């Protein structure tokens, strides 16, 4: 429970409390994935890329990622830079581009 509380504090700090009222919002879905399903099981106190991982999850859920043509590897691995199809990162592990044209993206980025 402490891990979940700490994670939610981080996510609320990024997206604001109102983003989590609807359990089907992209923010709620991304938070739920990180808390309950993410194989990384990130420690909110030590995982430096938590905000980036959360933001990528929000992006995925906001734009209907399950229906993308190219979504291989999303939600796996230890980093969004390793195995997440169409994601490019710099040497520090920060996302620098998403190559998602003609990929059936539908929705709004929150």
C-alpha cells in the first residue's frame, strides 16, 4: 500500500487530482498499469524514469494504443527505450522522438 500511495502522489503531481476521478481516463489507466501490472515493479523512491514511463503510458492509453498498427514491446522491459516499438531515446535514456505516423492513432493527448 505504501508503494501505491507514493506512486499516486507522483502521478497526481504530474497530472493533477482531477485526472484520476474517471477510472477510465488515460492517466488512471497508466497509473493502474504501473501500480498493478508493470513487470518492472518500479520503486517510486529510486526509479528516476518514473515520470517518463507514466507519461508514455498516458500517451498510449489516450491515443488508443491497443489498436495501433505498431505497438510491439510497449509496456515491457526496464525502460521505454528498450523494446518499445517506434520510440527513440538519447544516450541518457530520455525519449527524443516517437515515430508513429500512419499508426492508427485516435484520440487527444491530455
